[in-house]
């Protein structure tokens, strides 16, 4: 049976993670990745909403200067 090992480096020190520490590390990494994806999705949604609003204002006949003044 092969035990999976993961090494992490903090500053000049290298630590080997096994067992519960490895499990906790992987769980935290998964949570962090999910949070990063959620943040990126929110950013993308805000950008899309802004672009849509600008397009609607332009369709109403507002100039770029008028839109920027809002």
C-alpha cells in the first residue's frame, strides 16, 4: 500500500503532510477553489450587468459623455 504524501513550503521550511493533515489540507484547498470560482462568477456577473446597462443607455440615444456623467 502506498501512502500519498504532499510537501508544502512555508518560508524556508518544508513540511510533509500525511494522514489527517493531508486530508485537512485537501479539504481547505477545495473550499478555497470553490470560493475563488464564486468570486469570479460574481465579478463576471457584475461586468455583464454593467455592459448591458451601458448598451441600453446607448440604445436610448445617450452619448458616451452623457453616460459617463451618470
